[in-house]
């Protein structure tokens, strides 16, 4: 079975400061990993994905994520946060072996960026 | 290129009625997924379909819920005899066919918010 943990329900950060949203995963094999963002009353928007190769993945809106196999983590980062980054962020995993095409999502982390 | 379209955006049903949720995937996408989001929770996978085929329905409740993706027309998620616990946001996602086995990202629609009174 595959699972995702987002240990923080909410992350607060000042505009201009770096931000990190944490994600750890569990799969039986090797993972495909994704980050999505959800604005109020909207669907999820794709930010970035890790498939293979370089552990540092760059995505939309200046976001990046680092895959760490030994720590089974895929934390989302941004060097300088904007107020407009305030939203709900979801990490998702798909097991390469036997996971089918379904994504398993974490419970989400609410990011609040303040002036 | 229009994104994933879902309708209606909001649906109110009384207990015991039927709810039909529609999803039109992005142009060129042949895979459709349905997810449910309960308040204060993440998205839970329900079903994965390709045209005229249910590929994985491991997340579907055993009773009252069904899904289809016909050769022509949108994908339909059908909930019979709705109960208050069915109140949630239902999201549809689509992805193109991957010829390499490496997954493409899923693109999500705006969701249908079902309220059962």
C-alpha cells in the first residue's frame, strides 16, 4: 500500500522568506511523486513531479522539491514566498510497482504567507 | 485548449435522491479519474476509467456508487439514494495516454460540491 504524510496542517511564513512544506511517503517500490496546489473553491493545479533523475525538481511559480530516498521525503520549497502563494498544498505519490494509475494524497498543508 | 470541465459546480440533493456528476476530460486525454474530498481531508481516489472500461474501482463504495466513461460523451459519476455522508467535493481528473509507462500528471477539474439535505 502507498501512503503520504504531511505532518504540518499549517505553515506560516513572512513574505520574502523561504518556505518549506514537508512531505514523506511510503511505497513498496520506487515512487512517482507530485505536488499540487488548491486555491479556495478551485480544483487542484499541478506544480511539479519527480519521476527519475535529478533529485531537485523545479516546477511552476518558482517552486521546487527535493527527493530524498533515504529519508523517503519530497519537501516542497520556494526561496522567497509571496502572499499570493497562500493556498492549500497537497503531496501525492504513485507506486511504480502495482500502484496502478491512482494517486494517493496527503491531507494537505495550508500555507499562509503574511506581509 | 479547455481544461477539465465538470458540471454542475454545485448540486443539492435530498436524502434518497440520485446525484449525477459529469466530467469532460481535456481534449486528447483518454484517462479519467474521480476523487472525493471530504471537509478538512485530502483527496481520496475512487475510480479510474478509460473509454468504455473501468480500470480500477478500488476506492468506490460497494453500494450506490457507479461510474462510466462511454465512447461518446462525458464521464458520469452516479450516486443513488444519497445520504448526508455523501456530502463532499467530487473532483475529476484526466491525463493523456502514456506510451512509455511513465505517468503523466493528472489535470483536475474545478469539482462538484454535493450537498445532501
